[in-house]
């Protein structure tokens, strides 16, 4: 937008110097002022639109990150339950298995 404003200002300056009469100079100045105001309005609108889009993208990223964190939390809980179940099964299996002495004697 700054480039456009600079181009408009340069054209306005050229218009002012090229104009022959005071009326033409006044008209050229009015055109330059209008172009500057239009450029400013467009820049403000573009800035507002960009800000809104950035907020929407930020919200979407935050929501996605929250969903991912919840999924990881659920999966971690599932893995912890599975590990606890396996540990209990191993303990039960150890308790149910008779101990055989190393020398082969049952007694």
C-alpha cells in the first residue's frame, strides 16, 4: 500500500507542476487528496481483513492443538491401563506357577 501511495503522491506532484492554471492546480490537488484518502481507506480495510483472518487461523490452530492434546491424553491413559492390566496378569501368572527347585527335587 505504501508503494501505491508513493505512486499516487508522485503523480499528484507531477500533475501540480504540469497544470497551467490555478483552477487546474486546485483540481489536481483535490484529485491527489482524494487518491490519498482512497489509498488510506483501502489500506485500513486490508489491515482489518488481515487481522480477522489471522485471528481465525490462530483460533483454528489453537483448537487443533487442543484436540491433539486431548487425543494424546486419552491414548496415554489407555496405555497406562494396558500396562497395569499386563502387570496384574504377570503377577497372577507368577502366583499360579509352582516354583520348581533348581536341583529338580520337588521337596
